[in-house]
């Protein structure tokens, strides 16, 4: 990498530039393409393997599938219940995201724009939750959910996801509501607009950019949860309520015994393609949403 | 006035209830349960004071797991941040240099999009995928090694206690580097190009500009990155549980997995909560140490 230190002192600036112009970008691209391959090859490999026969997978991991075997996908979706897990994940995340955004926006709005006794205490109670590792709560949470009769149920998991998304959501949206101008709200109040209408028809639409960013962050946080579902979705009959992350790892364990490798790769591909596709469509929003989430 | 109070109450009480039941109360109870010998089966339990913590001190499995978290805590941030800065620099200033300054490489948008892929995949998918990647006969890694004639290196990666931990570390680095390339890349946009141009004209190498210009000017961002990678390192549960389940033996065990197995495998809920409390104080200590260590003057432009 010490390409430029070797430049002889008597060489004029023109050649110096010409030299770097040729070599540096080439070396940069070599490294960058190298890492791009390291990132994408495993994913491509999983997709290709989902079309192979088990025999092809066993004989040569690097071979290409001889034909597109969609029945691997059908088997993963149906027999291995990936379809059901997918649906469960979608139900839980849709519900949890709705609750998170509504409750988060409500609390953040009040904390940002209204003065009342205890405002700071409530704010720190919410945001303080970001400091604790979720593992600390795991054991008591299991019993709280069990005592409410919500263990192994989709509504139980939905409420837990929403509750654990609140600290960051409240933190982020409180800061966002503070940045919105007060003049619009004052004008609306003068016109006789009530507190509730002001929130739903004036402030929420104004806060849309912030809401979208935090919603994407929460979507990924909830869709990718692993430890909460494996702790909370146990017990009798809970397999029917499993979410994708959990179902997929169970599939990986079971398929290992049964030797249905192609089914496993198909399940993996089904699980990863929708999020990857959504990301490719909205990659700017994904990246800024996640960066905002990490940089609070 | 009542309208406003009613409004505040209606807007605050439902979120507070949800948060109080599922977040605040479990955290509070964790400290209480850690002082008991509760096994979860019966409501009966006894307070044993600090016995659980005393037991923790003599628990070899816990120390092994803690040692692995400690290693992750040092190696994961260092490797990820160095790789992230390296690739981000190549994207932002790795292109040609001319009179207009230093350019980024062509296709920088492409790299940013592709590098981010692992970030949007769930840990479960990444775990299962890499478990298959490392598989001795059907895995892509050994397939590659055999393909280039290195059959001797095609070992049972996850079945060998010498390699299992490093395999897990590699996956954690793989899944995190892309995000920090994007993050550092975005932060580097605010560094004026002519700084690099001037340094290169003075005969500095690209590596020197990275160490002397980029790192000091991105110091705040690097600190944040370190904090988040430290959180990943203290956790590490999902990837370890899926890929190796802590094994073989306890060669890749981490504290989170210890807690999970102690609670939901052995039913020792009191002891598991004590592990959770220990983890909490570990996190706190690391945070305080980090804040002490990185207090350093900011470079202002």
C-alpha cells in the first residue's frame, strides 16, 4: 500500500499524478471487489443450492444446479412449514410495528411538546431501557408472559416486541418532534383545533420523515429477533406459532438429521429474498434508517 | 386545562403500561430473582443472598464463556473498525487524484449497496447459512479448499475445538463490516477533499492519510462504532447458539448462551438471573472504562 512513498523526489508533480491515476484505483478495486465477493458469494451459493438435488449438493458444493428444481421450494414452504412461519412473522411484525409506532409517537409527542410534572422522569424511564442488556430481563420476562397466559401465542410476542422497541422509538421521536416548528401548532390551536386532532391531522403528517426512518429500523429489529421468540414461543403446541427465525434454525437442525439439504437451502432462500428485495428497492432509506438507529 | 391533562394521560398511560409490564418489571425482578435459589417449577424459593454470585466465581464454565466474550470484546471491534475504515477509504478516496482533488472509486454506490447485504439479513439466516458454509463435506469453504488442491486444510471447522471460536468470530466480523463501511463512508463525506490532495502532494502515502487524516477526523464516529460492536461482542448469543451451540465442549461458549442454557435447559432460574446481573455489570464496566479511555481532544475543522 505504500505506493506513493517510493516516488523519487526529483519527479515532477505531473508524473506523480499520472502514476497514482493508474495504480491506486486498480488496487482499490481489487480489494473492494474481493470483499464484495466475500459478502455475496455465500448468499449466491445458498440461492443456487436451493435448486440443486441433494446428490448434487453432496458431491460438489461448487457445482451449478442441473435444472431449476422449484419443488425444493415447494417442499420447504409446505412440508417444512416455512410458509406458516413466514405468515406468523408477518402477523407479529405488522402488529408490533403498528403498536410501536402509535404508542411511541404518542408518548414522544407528549414528552416533546407538553410541560407537566414528571415529564423528565417518564422520558428517562423510557430511554433508560436502551442501556440494559435484554438478557437481564429474559428469565423474569418468561414468567411475566406465562402468568399473563400469553406464552407461545402470537399476541404475546407482538406485545413484547412492541414494548422492547419503545425505548429507542421514544428517544428518537422525542428529538424529532422537538425539531418541528411550533408556529403551525399554535395557529391550529387558535383556529380551535383540539389536542387530539392537532396530533393526528397536523403533527403526525409533519413528522413523516422521522416516522419512516424509525419504522424501518424497528421493522428490521423485530423481523430479525431471535432470542425473544426462542424464549417466549415454547411449550405445548408452540411449534405452530413459531416465527421465521426460529422455524429456520429448527429446520437446520432437523434437515441435518434427515439429509434434506436442498429443502434447507430453499427455506433459507425463501426467508432471505423478501428482505433483500425490499432492501434493493429502498436501499437509501434502509441505510439512513439503520445509521440513525445506531448513532443515537 | 382539563382537556390538556386528559390528553396527556390518554397519550402516556397506554405506552407506559405496556413498557412497565414487559420491560421495567422484568428488569427489576431480575435483580430480585438473582438472590434466590428459584427453580421455576414451584412458587417456593428461598433467598440465598449472594450465594449465586459466589457460585459464579467458582464456575469454570462461566469463566470460559466470559473469556470468549472478553476476546470478542477486543478482537471484533478492532478487526471490524480496521476493515471498515480500510474499505471506506478505498471507496471515498481510493480513486484517482488530479487537480480537482482526490476522487472516490467508480461504482462506489454499488459497493455501498452490496456491502450492506448482511446487515438486512436476520441473525438466524446468517447463522444457518454459515453453519452450512463450514460443513465438512457439503460446505462451500471446504469445497473451495479442495477445488484449489488444499485438501489438507479442508477440516471439520466447527467440530474442532481449536477452530470453533474463530469460526464464530469470522462470521461476526463478516456480518458487521459492511455497515461500518457505509457509516465511515458517510462520515468521510464531510472531510474536505483538498486535505487529502495536499497530503498526497507533500508525499504522504495513502496509508499515512488514513492514519493521520481520516482516523482523527472520524474519531467520534469510531467511538460510536466501538460501543455498538462492544454490545454485539457482549451478546453474541444468536450466532454462537445457531452455529456451534457453544461447542465442541465449551470451546465457543459465551455468557448469553450460558444464561440461556442455565435457565431454560437446567431450570436454575435464580442462578441464571445472577448470570444476567453479572452481564449487566460487565456491560456497565466496559462502558465506563471505554469512556475513560477515549477521552481525547476533538479535532475541529
